């Protein structure tokens, strides 16, 4: 039990609440609970070895940063002063962004102002004035466009002027094994999520371009976007382990399993590389170079498959779609995470993101025939009437400064799905596991296209 608690706290602290949060592999009863299931306390050695540390300074408690996170510039929120009503702010926090924990928040609303703890003793609070009527900021204040701000279609293709970035989840190629996204049930065959997501993005890009969209791929091959590598992140990993109360961690994980593996410098360096640094680099590329109206994060889900060298099939198969939200109090103690949440909230990204996610989820469920995945863990919450749409605080959907629809169809270690995925992308039907079946990649692509077409047909100005 102690080991489990250590693991949860370590996971939350070392990876910014986004280890389990970023891993979209569905939990099983034996797996580690998500960080938000942990006691929402700050991670200090005193949590692990009770009674060894002094009580924390209440201001510095909110000064922590997520791994590889930067100190936020709180003055940037002033751009949103007098744009939102108190009722709008409270509703967004209650219905989307928080997990509705009853623990004290790192902010308060006083009259017509929001006061957020900054963690900076020199300026402990950021004050954002609210307004008595809703005055959404103009489109010139942000890089992305709402559907209602796009030029009328007139007689052009439906997605004309829309810039969509496709983000193929993970890296794949030679990185699939350390990413723990390599799956093989026979010596001469394997699938990797990072390879499948890239093929899916390439297929989807062609379809969306044919509908008039301008499409960018956040990753175009099986190489990392980040320039960092596990070796360059070794010091950061070691520092994280020491701050978490492990002064002398083991270096390599060869021969180790379970929690012992997790507490090595090697495992932590690799995690920082492919899960944290990589997503930061993609966030930087999306926000400073691509500047799209929408990002689609393309993933394939999995149920826990046990040991990678002898994985298990799962009878489960399902789909779900994620939007940003459901921040836990422990995550919100980190200053950068807190800033990013309020920046998204005041940017009103959710107003575009959630209806878009609903439409895409509807298309995806119909095209794949999959049932919605039902979360039973506190790190996710329903975000709309669509049973497949959930809010979660993932690094990607938090950092990308525009609406993000994060897709999680198919369980890769569902036996029939695995066999369909081995066959990759093909048109029509082929004999798989004794019956004629369509390509899972093709169904995925068709579902996303159908969902986007339905959304833009419904909401875009025709003339
Ligand atoms: Zn994934």
C-alpha cells in the first residue's frame, strides 16, 4: 500500500499530474490509480516519511511547477480583464475545468474580481476584473477562429479556410518500445500506436484537404519533435526523484519490474523525454509555427496488457473522445498548470472544443460501431450529453492554444482489433479472423471526417 501511495505521488509530481493523465491506456482494477485519486496534498518527503518536514509556506505551496514547466507570466491574463461575467466563470469552473473537489482552491472570487494565487511572494495574487455582461474577446486576440468567424463557404468546399493540425500520438518507429506502445503476440508481427497514429494522420490529411481544409501534421515521421533525449534529461530526472524523497535512486532498470523500475533514473529520464519534453516541443510548434484553428490528437487506446514480452488480449473494445478539463487540486497547486487552465478558460476554448468533440464522437461511434468507454476514475468527467465525451487534463490538450479534440478509439489488444490493425490501411473488405472486415484505420478516418462535416455543415455560414 505504501508503495502504491509513493507511486501515485511520484507519478503525479514527477510528471505534472500527467503520467496517468497522459496515458490513455484504460485502467484495470490492478493498475495504479490516477494522480487525482491520490490525497490532494503537495508532494514533499514529509508525505512519504511523515513528520520529517516543516509545514510549508502557504504562498510557496502554489509556487511549484510541473516537470519541465516554465514560470507563468500572470500579467498575460490581464488581456481578459472585463470580458467574462462571474456567472460564466463559475459555471466553466464547476461544469468543465475542475473536478468539483471540496478542497480549498488556489483562487477566490471577490465581488467582481477573480484573485488567483501566483506562488510569487512579491506578488502573491493575480487580480482579473470580471464584467457584468459577457464581452468575449475579439478574434484578433487569439490565433484560432471559431466556426462562426470563418468566411462564408459560398460555393467553395466545406472546410475552406479552416486550418487543422493533426497530431499523431506518440513517436513510433524505433521509440515504440520505450514508449510502451509496442505490441506483439507473435515473433514476426507487431503493431505500435505511434506508427498507426501516423498512418491515420496521413490518410485523414488527404480527406480533409479534399474538403478544402489546410492541413498540417505536428509530426511527419517516426522521429521526436523534441531535441532532448533521455541522456540530456538525466539530471532533471534525478532531481525529480530526489525532491520526491529518493536521494539515491538506482540508475538503470535492467531486470527490474513494477515500482522498482519506476524509481530508476533511466525510467524517469525516458518518461520525461517521450511524454513531457516531446509534448512541450509539439506545443511550441503548434502555438508558434502552425497556429491552427483546431488540433486533432490521434491515438489508439489499449487495456492493460501486462508484461510487454507476453501481453494479454482483452475482451474490451471501445471509443472515447477527450476535451480539456477536470483539473484536480493537486494539479492546480502547480503554477504553470493553474495559469494554463485559466488561460484556456478565459480564451473560451471550451465553447468551440466541446461541441466539436461531440460531433466527432458521434461520427466516430457510428463509423466504428464501438461502444463508448465509461470512466470509473476521478481523473475524468463527462463533458457533455454525448456519453463518449470526457474532460481530462492532459499535457497536449492543456498546452495547445486552440480547441483540441483528442481521440481514443479502439483497444489495440482486443484480439480482433489487433488483427485488423496488423493489416493496416486498406480499402474495402478483407478476410480477417474468419470474416470479411473493413480496415480499422479507414473506419477511424471516416468517422472523424463525418463528424467534422456534420459540425461545419451545421454551424458554418453558407453565404
Ligand atoms: Zn496514445
